[in-house]
C-alpha cells in the first residue's frame, strides 16, 4: 500500500505523558558514557547525586517519544526499510533532573523524491513540563522511507545540511563506548532487539548488535559539552546532525569540532573502522552561565 499523504500528514498522535526520576536521569547519562573514567570529576554531576545532579541535555531525545508509530500498516510505509536520517533538538531551558512532561508529536512535511526513490517524512515533538506548562525542548526528526517515493506527494527540495568548515578541526574528543553500552541505553526507552540480540542483528545484516543512533548522538553531545562548554548544560541551545553509519558497542567515537563564535560544527567517526557515523553536526551554544 503506497503512502497516503493526507493521512500521514494528519496522523493522530496522542499526547504522551512521562514521569522521569533522578534515577532515570543518571541511567541515561551512564548509557551515553558519562562516568566511564572513575577519576574524571567533570561528568560526576550527571551520574552522582551528591555533586548537585544535572541532566544531560540530550536526555530530551528519549522523553515523550510516540513509539514506533510508523510500524502501523495504516501509514502505508514499509517500516522494515525506514532509516533515521536526521535529528534536531532545541532547548528552551535546561532540563529538570526529575519531573513529568507532556509531549505532542506531529508530521510537519513529507517529500516525495520520485518513483523508486525515497520519501522523506519530517516530524516534530514539543515537550513541556506538565505542572507549569513551560516548554522544555522541541525535537525534529527526518525519517527516510527507502523506496517509498512515487506516491504523488510534493517533490519539494530537501533542506541542505549544515556545511562543515574546510579547515582542520579546532578540537578533537575521543570517547570510548562500553561493550555493553546498548544494553544500558535501551533501558532509557528503546527496547528494539536489534541493539541486544545477536541473532536479530545478524538477520538485519550486522555482525553484532549495534548502538542506538540516538545513543551515538548522546556521545557526540557529550564531546561538545566536555570540550566547549565545561560541562555546563545550560549553554546548549540547539543541536542538529545527520546519521551516516551505525556504531558497534565498544568502539571509540572520535568527534571533530570546529568553533566559529557560538556555533560548534562537528562530525563523528568510529575510530577503529575509520567510518563517519555522524555528519553535518551543529551545536549552538551561549556564553558561560556559571558565576
């Protein structure tokens, strides 16, 4: 069944209410690698409540998710062929370490790239605090529906990715992922067996379970937070990137960073395989909020 443009554009997402605790906040931080070095005090406030607990900014990526909604046959999308192409996050204020949120997702655009090619499905999720109604973050995502083009939808031009500077990077940050990183990260809300079961991974064409793309995003966010923001999460304003290739747990993620004023451009590689895993990354920050 081909994509029904009108149905997908008006997909009836129900609001999602989610309560998360300080324990959940620390578990997410552990899942993206905070606390890996027991004598590095920089990440401690994100994993140890006695250091004035803080939330990792990219925690927003796992809040109020609508689930694997595109698997519903009524979407007309072959869910087995979809890819997570791009992800963006805009923070309206630092995330609380524990609260209840309300999230509302909507499809914002669908681009038809033509018969035999892909369809691009753009969605947006607004996250606000339940008690105050105050907005916390806005997330944008691009889903690539491979081979689903030619359904008669708009053939608008695809937005161009953030260009990376052509000079050598200003900083490089290597962060090694734990061999069991995917098993920890999945406890933050993505139980897809592709990230845990070797048999499922092999059936999908991988040699072993792969790391969640949003976990890789969290590792890159950690690199920027560490290298450019002195571990101050209040300095993050927005992030956007493209997913290029999967990471295998245990690999080292090298993030190259270019700094131009308040704009941090970046890309990340799986160092052991010399494969680019995140590309066209951009983080907008503000001046120090400390002191």
